[in-house]
């Protein structure tokens, strides 16, 4: 299976703008999708914000498996300089939890002289606008664009001594782990044209049959799902939901869309597509592959340089 790739461009501009903004930031909030915390993180952000206290917000927790959210929160809370909280669009006062966690991370900030300055980041569709809208609607204190970084940068005041800056630019996911590509696609974080629905649905079902067989069986009124292969399950789902074409053949594309839609909207139930341990394994494997690719690239580059030298100085090539 080919790895899903998704680099919509302008990333270097976002990178530059974040690097500029980060200098005057006390805490970086990274909004993650609670159903795929590892995959919805942007590794570039970790590089850009190294050393800054980090608050991981597991958003959309209403859609995620609560037991796994507990595991992820514990995982992040055990990292140095890091705190984690779960949120969802139904939490009535998200500002309170955010402010408390930020002051725990940077206790030396506060008061009018040293206000808390926080940057909020997250890949598209993770719920950043929803959260910012909730925060601004509560306090109606959006202070507008700030000159200097980008015209569109927002500064929101959550308290007299607490400023929240929205990321300048769009932080796209960077996919170095094949499984992350599928999870991001299943969650809705990747543009429709960048992936094949059937492939994504098969990967999704492959995971869900093992980890949430009862929820799948209940939603699609199927028995014996534990014994089904993912293709069989996709077909059974299509048949059950009337996604047929030309007689009794299942329209697999339609069945895939149904499975993905049901997962995204939460009607399948509360599910999480990765545990901290699983993600660590995928990441290690992805990084190993990346390193192997780099070694190959370096060897090709070295070979090219030697050939170039030989062409320029044919006497040395004997
Ligand atoms: P973004 O700015 O990070 O890109 O995300 P945005 O706030 O636009 O949210 C993306 C979708 O996620 C929205 O759905 C929004 O309602 C939903 N969402 C945000 N926070 C939560 C949450 O805590 N729980 C749940 N269940 N949903 C949340 P949408 O408007 O229907 O967009 P879409 O379905 O077309 O992507």
C-alpha cells in the first residue's frame, strides 16, 4: 500500500512565522484529536517549540474511547515540561481549564507586567476554530490583528493577564508513519483527493474489528465480525446498508464512505485508533525507514559528486 502524502504547500511560511512568534511565547498549546493523538501531532512543531512548556489538549474527547484518553493524558503528563487535558465542544468553560494548566506550566508568568503569552496550534479540522469561537464568545475580548507577524494573526485575551495567540498560517500534518496517514484520513484531517476511501476504510476496519468488535457488530447489526477479514466486513457493511450496484454486488466505494462517515461522526461509538505504545512502535518503524531512505539519498548524492569531479578532472579518475 502506498503511503498517503499530503503537503499542500506554504508550510515554510507557517514555519517561519511560528519560529518568529515563538520567541515571545511562554506556553505552546497543541490541539490534538483525542481519537488519534500521536498521528494528529505535527513533528515540525516539536522542533520549532523545543524547550517551551507544552500543553497538549486532547480535543473531541466526546468521540474518543475514554479509557484510552486516560492513557494518552498519563503519557503526556509524564513528559518533562508537558501537561495534558481533555476537552470537547460541550465543555462549558474551556478557558478555566486552559488558564489553570498554563499557569502550572509557567508559574513565573502572570500579572499585567508579565502576562501569560500562549500560542495555540493544531492541524486542520482538529477543532481549533470551534474552541477559539467558544473562548471568544464567552469573553468577547478578541483584540484583533497584531502587526509584525502576519496580518491574520489573532490575539485573544482570556483574562487581563492571559493572551492566546492563534497560529500564524496553517499547520498541515506531516506524515512519516504510514498508519498515521490512514488515521488522519479516517478522521477527516486530510483532503478527500489525497486518499482512496476504500483503502482507508479497510485499514480502519482492520483496526476496529480487533479493538471494538462489539461496537461494529451493534452498529451494523452483524454477527461474527471477529472472524471476518476487513474486506469481508466492508462487504457485509455495504450489503447491510443497501450499498449495492448491478444486481446484488456491493458497491465497495459507497460501503467505504459509510464506514468512514460513521466513524467520523461518532455513531459507531467512542473509539480511539492508537495507544501511546502502538504509536511509539509505528513512529520508530517510520523513522527507521526514513533514515534508510536518507542513507540511500546520501549515497546517490555522493556518487553524483564523484562523477562530477571526474568529468571536471579526468586525470584524477584513473
Ligand atoms: P479547525 O479550525 O481546527 O480546522 O476545526 P473546526 O473548529 O472547524 O472543527 C472541525 C469539525 O470538528 C467541525 O465539524 C466541528 O464542529 C467539529 N468539532 C470541533 N470540536 C469538536 C469536539 O470537541 N467534538 C466534536 N464531536 N466535534 C468537534 P463540522 O463543522 O461538521 O465540520 P466537518 O464535519 O465538515 O469537518
